[in-house]
C-alpha cells in the first residue's frame, strides 16, 4: 500500500513511516516543511529503495490534497495546528487547518474512495469541561469524519492517541525551538540540565502518556483494518492500561534521570494553572476500543520502560548539542 501521511515531517509521523515501511508499505510524506528526518530514513529505508518520497504541500490547499489523494492507496491524516494556550491566544489558524484542512482530506478521500485514519484528539474529555481552540477544532473534524462515513461513503477511522512521547520529540523553549510545550521533553530536559521540573497546578490531573512506537503501530494497523473492513464503529483510543497523574510522571522522570546521571533527583516546582487547563482533568484512553482493530494495550510499552528509553535518547542525542550551544 502507498500511504500518504499529512503532517509527515512531524514527531509521530516519523515513527509511523518506520512502522509502515517495516510492514512492506511505502510512504509519501505530505508536509509544508518538505523534509524527513535523516534518522527516520536511516531506520526505515537504509538501502535507499524509495520507500519514502516527499510531497510539498499543506492541507489547507485543496488542490494539493487532491493531488496527494490521486497518488496513494490510503491516507493517515496527522496535520494539525497544536497547542492549548497557543490556540487560545490565536484560534484562527487551528480552525483553518484542523477543520477546513481536514475537510479537504475527507473530500479528496471520498472522491478517490480511499481509507483514512484521522488523528483525533486524545483529550476529548476536555471538550465539555472548558478548553481551547485545539480541542474544539479537532473535535469538530471528528464530527465531519462521522458525517462522511454516514452519508458520503467515507472510510474514515478515528484514532485518539493520548500524550505521545519518545525519541526525537521536539523541545520547546528554553531548551529548543518548538512552539508547543509537551510534557515529557519539558520534564526530561529540565531534569537533565539540573533544573527543577515545573508542574502546573498540584499535578493531580490525569495525563496518560503512550510510547510513540505504540502510537505508530496503532495508526498503521488501523489503516490496514480500514482498507479491508471499513471504518471502526467507534473511535480507537490509543493509550496505556494504567493511568498516571502529571505528578507521577514528573517523579518518574526525576528518578530515572537521577539513576542514569548519578545525581540527586531534581526538585519539583508547582506553578499556577494556565488558560485552557482544568484542575483534576482526566486525559485517559478507553483501551477497550483497541480491540476493534485487534490490538491490546497490554502489549504496549509501560511508562517506566518508555521513560527510560526516552531519557537514554535525550542523553545521547539532545543533551550534547544543547551543552555545546550553551
């Protein structure tokens, strides 16, 4: 199968590409950045057999999306404007990309009768508990996906990953250039540099984290399933069986970094909650939904092991370049 991946230059996409190629598929990376990380190419296509090709474009360009659809057998739709606080302060880009861009993908897929896996919003619980434009726009696109399935002959499966983490995840300021702060790299980078880990609120909010290779496996499996059987009856939640609070994650990161560096664990500091965040929020996956595509969260990487692997990668790949730049 030749698979188009929107937002193909992103963190999750890179791991999906590796998984797809390992299954014998090829990938067209559709992204406005027009690039693929060298590590991904080395891992997925070491012999240079053209399993990975690039197509410059954005999902808000209807013609470009239809051109992509004309050359693939299925689409994994990841492209989105991310961020909670970021989209509250500037909601229009997220509405344009996450809603109108997704409509372009769904329309093109319907035209060519392609199977699609859409990356839904893992924190959909927030939709009814006070949230920002990111969740609103992503949830709206889920509704349009259901509409296409019901009335337009759509073949769209929704996969909702919770907080994905792992090697190669981008880092926000002051440790990197990403515009969106993600929990795991934020905690790990602070711990590796000896800075206190910053937790918003008391850290009692549940924020389940799932290792990125399990996310990749879920998306690839969902696309194969959809191509053969059609869309799943309900969204597929991708996350761990055992939940963890933000404070749990912070303590695990601090302890893991301490063991690997031989230093005392860094302190944990509590900061005021930010706009769009809800005390005692619950970002949790219904792992029973994975059974629809033949997967089980019991086979996923556990949080302790995943954090250990991720810290190892940041120690070997991020920290040396950060220290050199500093």
